[in-house]
């Protein structure tokens, strides 16, 4: 019984620590304000809507553009999407990536 309690205690203590270290690992990229980076060549609608000035319809337009033209070569190409101007790109530039 003592072994079971000790095992459960260890799991409850160390599992959150392991998850925290995984979340902070290099597999996730963050900008200077610790906001997650958004790869516009892979992001889904929900992720795209976390960007400033991007709602559901603009997120869908980004995905449609990406599917039609095979992805974005660079971040500035995002301004070619209908409804997205250079100001929106500039406001989100620190969070945008196109790296595959």
C-alpha cells in the first residue's frame, strides 16, 4: 500500500514538471512576448484567428490562398490574400513564419 501511495505521489509531482519542460522546448517557437509563432503554411483556422486583425473569414481566405497557390514563399505574400493588407502583416510580423 505504501508503495502504491509513493508511486502515485511521484507521478503527481513529476508529471506536471515534465509537461512544462516539453512545452518550453525548442519544438515550439515563440516571439519576444512569449506568444506562439504561427506558420501560415500549416496553421488551421483557429490558430490563424489568434493573429491580430484575422477573423474567421480572413483565416478561411488564407487557407484557400494557400491551397490554390501551394503555400506562401514569404510572410509578405500574406498581403496578397483578399482582405489582408500590409498593415495586418506588419502588426503580426513577429509571430508569422513560413518555415516547413
